[in-house]
């Protein structure tokens, strides 16, 4: 038995450490099989996927209860998912098919063929006051508008139009919960989390402007 | 704000899938790596919300992978004739997909190591874990992990010398 030389050590360690390029492709394929299985067996708490829109790809995230988050393209995807991990569940997995109903209804809406969304919603990201404000907002019909003061009154806080504006600005499910239908009392656009150009676009699409 | 929950599972999977895959290919072989990979990450997903945000997630998932690899090796041992265990491992390709013929000899020798030595060697050189994490993953003391690693390397060097 001869003692191991430095040369032998190098050879053994070098071979063991050698880059596994083919294996990394195999690992990616295995990870895709895994995410399909997780989706099929419903093992994730939050599924997410990009969804096309005239504004660019929106990030849609859904729980078993319903759509929980719709993010505009400029929102940082990692940041959105990180907040969902903290506030909903860290069991978050990419799952395209899970978001098909969201994709279908948004496609129909942007094509002018849908006037209301039938998607179930998950309000986990919304506090009690925001829930009342957004609940009142969800009742505004396609093509209609309300003022911030009117929405505040509907939400049971007639003097709370500023707070209602803040709650609308934090709407985690824009477009589907139509916060774009809330304007200033004089008819000015007011604010919009996704930018005023998009608010105007949505109101024109609905024939409200 | 310190995070109370671990990061999104998808980010964890993307970050750890390659190292877990390499570990499994190197311990149970390519043919059974996928089953072990699926079992490892499904188990990780089930336990995931209970994981502390400041945990060492790589060592944690490799601990799970190690248990799944042992399960697979035990099942293989039950299927094979007891005396043919090493031959059964040898007959499957064990080692990374790109390994050449002379490397293949070394990888077969890795496959023939006792389970703990094999895991220690693979965790050290394929997963690049420090001794402390190797000990954590295979559930032994750091000293025992060093010893297993040393014994495994000694055997592998003999293969190379011949």
C-alpha cells in the first residue's frame, strides 16, 4: 500500500469536482417535472404565471381560494413573490395552467368581449377597511364610475375619501377589481397605481371616457 | 425587516435543484436520480412553511436528499442478491453524464463505497459542502464526517493508483 501522492489527490478531487453540464440540463428537466406534479396534485399554496395584456406581461398569482395578486409589468417579480411568501404562504410554485381562467377572462376583457369578471378572489392581502372599499369598488358596473367620496360612503366611511384613495392605490388585484372606475368628484382622473395612462386606457376601453 | 418565512419555494428550487440532482446522480445513479429528486422536493415542499427563514436551506434539502438516497439504496439491496449488491450498483451508470471511461472507473468506485462514505465524498466534492454541513446532512458528528470522507477518499485513491 503506497501513500497517496499529491498528484493522485488532485486527480481524484478534480474528477469528482468536474462540471456536470449535462446534469444541469437534466436537473432543469427534473425540476419541470416536479412543478407539473406539484400543480397536478395541488401541493402548492400559491401558483403564479405571466399573463399577457396590452400593458405587457402581468404577473398573476392565485391560491386555492382565488386570484390574490395581479402585478403590472414594472413591478419587480422577485419582490412580489417575496411579499406573497411573507403574507400568504412560502409554498409558491410557477404553474402556468393554474392561471388559465385568469388568462382567458383578461383576454376576453381586453378584447371588449367581457364586461364582468367571474374569477374567485382571495382577499388575504387586503385589510378590513380596504376590503370594504374594494368590495364597494367591485360593485361599480362596467362603463360606470364613482367618486372617491362616493366609494368611501359605500364603504361606510363618508368622511374617509382620502383613506379610500389610499386603499384603492394599494389594490392588489387591479383591473379585475376595477379601481380605475373611481375618479375625483369633478371628473378628474385622480390617481392610479398602474399610472394614469393605463387608467385612461381602461376607462376608454369600457366607454366611460 | 427580517423575514419570518423562507423565500418563495420556486426560488429555493431554482437555487438548489442542480446541487441536489448532482448529489443524487452521484449516489444512486442516473436511473433512480429522478425518483429521488421528486421525492426530495415534494418532502421539502410539505415541510417548507415550518422551516426557519434563517436556516441553511442547502444543508437542509441535502439532508432530505440523503435520506431519500438511502431509501433507494436499501430498496435496491432488497431487490438484489445480497452478494451482488456492488455488482448491481456497478451495472448501472453511476456518476455524472459527462464522465469519460477513465472517470467512469472512479465513479463506479464511488458507487461501491459504503453509503456514508459515498455521501460524505459526494457532499464534499460535488455539493461543495463544508464538513459541518456534511455532518448535518448525514446525521453524524463532524469528526465522524471527516473520518468517513477520509476513508472514502483513501479507497478512491487506491483505485486511481492501480
